[in-house]
């Protein structure tokens, strides 16, 4: 018997930590798994003309070979049930994995047809939840259309509300919505943040479409064209990764999330741009006993924490002056020099939400 698969190939779903998720055209590929009570059907697409001798299906409950003499044709869609196997094989609808193995004529391991298991439900590492009665799991096919990736394919295991075993392989017709808010550590909305739910691939150039998810001015996001599966995603602002998040899209559920980015503070403006647009000075300078420190911040910048830190030339902080936010973002702070601060050159910084955005200097003289 010839080798059905000439190279080791993997079902690769889009998830962070999986390298090179593009796979070659498969020779035997599961396209749908359907459950009817305790019974199951597996739709497969065949890429060769031969038979299924020496091929087994493996699940968490065990392994079973196809019956001898099942002939197949290239391009054929076949339906596999327990009757197709030499011994009964259970697939747990609540959570399981499915793997296929090819053996040589001496029944020693020849090739893994599936290097990456299809897993679902409560099975460890699952990529979608378990299907309810009347639902199935479909291996949704995607084709990359971006330059350099033409004719490349990859697959997502997703849930389908309208099973069609025997027709329309690799196509899931069911979508659902996800929505929610993105807030920073101070509960301020993170405007224009993007949730990249498959950041390793240029899915915005994929077919079928996978629309982008971008937060509005209130941090709110919504996407009504999501496949039902578990997602590992990145929150991107501009070109910067600001957080990793995960979520699940389930049919007929709210699928509403609030992502609070505990390690991120949103300033509302790019840091480099902010550094170039903040005005910080003091008068008089040199200072004898008192000076006015003037601060002018762009009006679109909101903050929960802003301070002026005054340092000596050795970097020691001699005073910290808090700013209380006002909508005009213009501040004139009177600073009284204490008696124990000696003459000399001093620097002062403006920190907004724990980030230095401006710096200036003054001289103390008596």
C-alpha cells in the first residue's frame, strides 16, 4: 500500500504560540463532526484514490481501524460512523480529541495523518466548546489572499448550528456576535484599541472575511461576524501590544466582555506626540523664594495621576507637586522653596499616569 500522506502534516488552528499555521493541501482531512445523541458522524474529504486499509481513528476512549476494503476516490466526501470501523469507538460530545494514524502493512506506525489533534469541549487544550444537540464542529477553511501567501490554506475548528454532513465541506455558515469594553487600570476607555484575535496571520486578507475589532471613543467594541470558538487575542494600540486577552464566542449567549487592562494607562495620545506638545516652564527663574511652574497639556489628554517632580543634580527628589485635573489642562502652580533646599541647579519633570512627558530646569539663588 502506498503512503497516503507523503509528509507529516498538522491541523493547525490560529492560536498564539503555534508556528507556521499554513498547511499543505491535505490528502485525508476531517471536515465536520456531527453528534446525534450518543451517535456520531465524521465527514471527511479524500485527496487520493485507494482504500482506507491500515488507517485508524483515535480518541480518548481508544483506537479503531477502518474496515478492510473501503475504497475511496480523489475529491470524494465520505461519511464515517461506528459502522465504518472494525470495533465501536466512542467520541465524548462533552469533550474529546480526534486523531488519525496510518500504519504500514506490518501494522507498525507509519505516519500521523493528524499531528495536531482536533480537540473540543472540556478536553485539555480545546479550541471550541462542546456542541449542543443539533450542532456540529466544522473545520472552517480559510485561504490567505495577501501577497506571498496565495494558495495557502489553514483551518479553524468552530461550532456550526446548521450541520451539513455530506455537503459543503469546510464551510461554517453560522456566526454570532461579541461585544464589550476595553478599559485601562483607571477604568478609562482605551479609544481605538484593536483586538487582534489571530495576530500571527494576516486574516484581514483572508477568505472568508474575518472583520477587525476596534474600540470606539467609549472603549466599546462589537463584531457580529464571529465564529463560535475560544479565542486568544492581543490588544493593540497603534503599533504597540498593550495586553493579551482571551474570550469565547458561544451561540445564543451574551458574549459580552469587559477587558480591564490592569498594567496599562491610557493617555489618549501617543507618548512621543505628547512629549512634543506639553508646555512646561517656570517664572521667575532663577528662583529666590518662590516661582510659578506653568503646565499646558493638550485638552484631549485625561489623567488620573499627574505630578511635578523636582530633583537636584544628583537625581534626588526634593519635592513632589500633584496636579488636580481640570478640563482646560492649563495649570499654574506656585512653588515655595523651603529653607533647607540649597542653592544650585535643579531639574523638574512632569509625569502623567506614571510616564515622564516633559522636563525643564531652574536655578535656585539667594
